[in-house]
C-alpha cells in the first residue's frame, strides 16, 4: 500500500536518580529483545545514548532518536522514572508518543531489583496532563518484557495514523450535491487536526481531464484495467475514458500535494459529472482506494478523512458505503436465522454504486449505474464496479465534524455475511451486534450522515485510540453497546 508513513518507534528508557540505573538499562534491553523475538523489529529503535534521568539527558536522547529517523516515541519506565524529564521528552518530540512501564520480575528480587514503575506511571500521567501533552497509555500499561513488547506493537498502527494525519492533504472537487447536506463538512476541525484541504471547482477537474486527452499512458492503464476486471470487463468501450480520468487524478495529486506527503480525495460523481465527462468515476475511485489513496463519493470530506485513517491503520484498502437498507424478512428467514447468531435487527445492507476495490469483492462486473440511468441516458452512467462484498470481519466507523465544529466518531465491529445480496452496486449483507439500537441511538440520535467507512478486519481497538489521541472527547466516541448497557437516550421501559 502506498500513501502512508512507515513507523519507526524510538525506545527511550528513563530512570529516577535515586533508583538503580541498571534496572532501566537491563529492562530496556529485555523489552527490545522480546520485541525482536516476536516481531520483525524493523519498526523500533533502541536509544543507546543514555538513560534519561535529567533534562540534559532528555535533550541528548531527543537528538539521538531524531537522528535515527524515529517518527514515534516510546518512553519506557524501567523504574519510577523522572516525571519532569520524561514528560518533557514527550512534549518536545514532534510525533506520536506512548508511555509504558516495567513490571517487577520476581518475588526474589524486591530489594535492589524493585523499580516501582507502577507508582511512577501515576506521576508520569499527572505531569503529562499538567503540560497539556498527549501520549498513548495502554489499557494496563505495566507489563513483563513480552507484554510490553505487545503494547508497543499495538501502538504501531495508532502511531502510523497520527503521524499520517499530520502530513495529510484532502483534495476536494466541487460542492456537495443538492440534498446531500448530510455530507456537510465544516473545515475548521480539519485544521485543528493538522490536516490541509484544497477545495477545487468541478470545472478545474474537467479542464484537467480534457488536457489529458490522448495521453500516451492511457493504453497501459487500460491494459491494467482489463487484467484486473478479467471476465467482469463488460464495458470495454469505456475503459479509455476511465484511464484518462485516473491519470488526471494521479497527476493532480502529484502536482497539488505541496509540502504534504499523503493525500485523500473527496470527489464529485453527480449530477452533472456523468453528462459532461460521459461516465461515472466509481471504478477509478475503487482502483485508487486499492493503491492506498481513498476517494470518497459525493464530496464527502470527512468520509475521505475516515477512509484514510482506516487505510493507514489497517494497511489495506477500505471502502465507503451507504448504511443503506434493511435485510428483507424473507432473506433473513431463509439465509441468516438459525445459521448465524444474529437477530433480524442486527442486519442491514451496506451499498455504494461501485467504489469498492476488486480485492474486496467476491466477484465483480463493470456495469452502468442503475439509479442514475433512471433519469439519464444509460451510456453516460457506465463505470460502476458491481459485486458482493467479500464475507469476513469488518469495522464500520466514521469521524465527523458536527455543523457547530465538534468532533465525534463511531466504531462498530461486525462482519459481512456469506449471503448473496441479490441486488446491484458494491453491496454486502452486514451483521453488527445490537445494530438496531446502535442505528437509533447513535447514528440517528447523533446526526451522523448515511456514509460510513468500512475497514476489512476488526480494528476497533486501534481506531478508538486514534480518535482519543487526535482529540475526540471519549464521550463522543460511540460504539454498539451490548444488551443491558443503555444508551443515554434509550427508553429503559422499551
């Protein structure tokens, strides 16, 4: 996957000067050895310069990990730790940071070998708050070498997402279509997150597209498309235009990225797009998503942002779907009830016109867009990628700014069922535990739009930590609550 950073975490051990420094030295080595034994070790760097006991040590350690190219930091409390120096290290490090602490090893070594990092973690968290400084602290941040190695490894996708957002630009084309105010996008929160945005006119895009007519690279892209589609290539006559459009977007990204390293796109796809361009962009959007450059539909800026976060966390293609329609009762009775552990209201269908990467479809065919073709000539609606979404675990999620510039998010883990959707578009039969209540008391109650991002796997734990780290209030990170856990707006007598 392209369009995301590689994380290199600097492991810096700290020590309070009235504790044996050897505790932190040996425990740092133990953590690094455990990490390399369980994982590849390429994404960590052991800072050998010093154990941080003082502010000067902090400066030297900071210089060392910066010189080593670290873009994330792990402060490791091998003992109680110096609360001032260790939190200054986090404050002055330009990137995501975590704090983790060493557990005591044995009852046989609790005199000179006791480090009291359990206590030191309390002081570290208190000092971070005093300095208004963010750090990721695991659910239970005290661990053996192996347990601490697991915590560092779990931090990798979180750090990758936080680092990527700091260098992201979202490129959008055109205003949201009429009657799509649900995809409104107050951009203030983008700047608060450190994200840049470039908003363009559809005319700018159309001009760039026309300037790519006859581009000598088009035949090679068409060949790629033919190989990818295989027997699903039902509209070969449209591929050259789609290839021209793909090259237009990729060149726009290259020419407009500016000082940013990573890009997501919020694209326009109707109502004038089809009649002017002569096709719909769905398949191209799916191909870019497969390359790690998510393209949201209907100029959904926070949809594009959500897709990008999921792409970076999962290191895989994601998709953006309408939370679209309920599963008919006869389909539930015939294909789901008694076979899968879900009630009817736990199920729904996720759909979009054809923007899902071919790797995430059980089968695919290039077709025309049925809904658009109801009011337009069919020939200008070609370009969708239709097929059932692959069964398996998924995470449905979204980061959103409200109209009054408040960040909120939701995360719900579930699965795509191996049930034929028997419909059109990129579509799947989804099941999320307690979806009916989640739909009513989160999606409706909290005024979320109809678009949700889908990551292919269970990534709720990492996404929750990413949202916390970037500043979403924990009260505004919603999830599908289990039975017996009432939502604030849920009628207890219902």
